[in-house]
C-alpha cells in the first residue's frame, strides 16, 4: 500500500472550542485509520491571538518584541497540547511540538520572523513511529535562541514549510469555509467555491484582501511546488486545489476582492522635475512604508499632485517622512484620507479578453460609485473607492461578471 503524507493545518475557528478540538482529533484519527500519515499544525483557539494582543496593550505601552512573541505563541502552544490530548483519548498516539521543537529556525525579527531553515527530524521520527505530531503554528526559535512569531496568519506558512521539509503529498489548509470563493462568502452569499485556482491568481487575490490562505504561505508553496488544498474543517467535501496550471475552468474573471486596510496620501503642488518622485519614494522606503498604488496627475503650470496608498498603521511614519520633505522638495502640502477601500478583479483570462476594465468601470458608475484611483497588473484591475461603498462595489461586480455561475455558463463580457 502506498502511504500518503498530509500536513493538515487547522485555523482558529476550527479549534475554537473543546468540541471543535475533539472533531479535529476525530478527523485526523479517521485519516490515520484510512492508512494515511498526518502531521497537524494548529492556530490559537478562536480569537485568542487578538485577546493576547489586547492583554499586552492593557499592561504595556512598550510591548517588547521578545516578550510579545513569547506571549502570542502561547496561544498555539496551548492548542497543540489540547489536540494531542484529544487524539490520545481516541487511541491515536500523538505528541505536541512547539515551533522550536519542530525544527523552525528563524531570523531575529520579532512579531514578523522569517524562516531560515526547517529541520523536521523530530516530526519525521514521530511519524515514522506511527504517531501524529501536532505542531504549534506561526512560531520558531531565532538564531539568538529566542522564541519568535511569524506574524498574523503565520500558521499557514508553518504548514507549507513543513509540507515542503517533509516532502508531503499535499498541504491541506482547513478553515471555516469550504475553499477559496469568488468573493468573501460572508459578504456575498451567492459567492461560488472554486474547485481550482492558479498560484498567480491566488497571489493577486491575497495581495488585494482575500485573507485565506495567508499570502506568504502561497508564495512559499509556489516557490517550492507544494500542492495546496484549501478546505472545510466542518466536512469532508473537497475544497479548492491550488497549483501552477492556469484555471482549468477557463474563467475570464476568477474573483472579486476588497481591502479597507489602506489609506491614501496626496502630496500637492509637487514641482514637475526629475528626481522629485525618486526622493519622495526613497524616503518612504527608508521609513519602511509599504507604498502600493501610485498616481501622478498631469502637471499644471509646472506642478503636479502625487497620490499613493499605504497601510493604515503606517500613516504616522509616512506623515513624519512626508512632512519633513514638503519644504525640501518645494511641494504645497499633504492630505491623508483614511476612508478609502480598494476593490479588485482578478482573472488570468483578462489578458486575452478586452472589455474587462470597461465593464468594471460601467458597473461601478451605474451604481453611483466614484473611482478615485485605478491600478492594474496583467491579471488584475483595482479601483480605489470610498470605504463605505466598498461592500456594495464587491456585490455589484460579483453580479455583473456573473461569478455566481460556473464559468461555462457566464455571458461574454
Ligand atoms: P483561518 O482562521 O481558518 O486561518 P481566516 O479566518 O483567516 O481563516 O480566513 C477565513 C475567512 O476568510 C472565511 O471565514 C471567509 O469569510 C473569509 N474570506 C474572504 N474572502 C474569501 C474568499 N474569496 N474565499 C474564501 N474565504 C474568504
Ligand atoms: N493565531 C495567529 C493569528 O491569528 C497565527 C495563525 O493562526 O496563523 O494570526
Ligand atoms: Mg485566522
């Protein structure tokens, strides 16, 4: 018999209660009884990570990175021990492992540590001994021997890295929805689960607001050719397979995503001379500001406006940087707008189908939604709109492109 090895990762909701933990154990036990080998990776229970972050804020303003990581990773540590206990009760031999015990060596960047190396010897040994290892997600040990956290959503990254290190047959990401949908099913009930999506499309989706799977894990899976399967922790129904191949369903548009976590800054009266934009964006990069969409207006009387988007939590760093530059580059001033939302359409088919942008803009205009900025990639079009119109924009675009229907049943654009 050929034995398959699966790394199965369960998100917060999937291990949110004692009942859920027993169900996860039951799921893994059935896989083992079927003859598969499984390695589990778990997130912290429910909203525990948020709760720990809140607690830290209640006792500290400095929140030292080393202590924050020790605190946050405790959530995953608790969950992996509980799952291992539940498995033992089902007669399945199981052992829990912290990230460090599982062989995750990282750099020293607390709260956002990068994996340097995975040495999964203890996990491989446990599997070889017929046990089910349960690994705490999103954590490792740094080159300075301190506990590190990979950042929000980091358990997906743990699972993919482990699947690669163990040469697993697939990495299964179990979550509270049955797969990757044409848009957030919580927002649009007609959203459709996709059976398959390409890495390119999924990366565009995760970069523009789809929380599942975490973008870093998708990048890692693509780099190492790890087969990803996003599926429901609540049923055995197959979910969404992610692979290198373009969408087998031949969809022109695959999905609509939205992101309301960005703000827009506009620097006005910028002299239209070589080197000014370079100076502005070099200073922002030096201040670690992640600039996204950039729009520069046509110049009028030798001056122009430059607008760009950036994450809300980087606005204060960006404001300090830009304020200091305004006089130096001879600009008029700077305005920050935190009330924006970005709505994006992704689809590999748009490369060969003209008309996607036109239909998108017509649909938004018919609904009275004003477009403030536009940006594109080969397989994505994004529009910045008012934040309070973002949900409506998603709904009308999902309907206009008939994403509730199977690709073969959709009308031409
Ligand atoms: P987990 O905690 O299991 O890692 P998350 O809570 O981070 O998972 O992400 C799952 C949620 O992502 C779902 O409950 C769903 O509402 C939301 N979501 C948003 N957009 C999509 C999409 N296009 N496809 C699937 N889920 C999506
Ligand atoms: N529990 C952490 C978070 O919510 C890590 C993870 O689950 O991926 O971000
Ligand atoms: Mg989550």
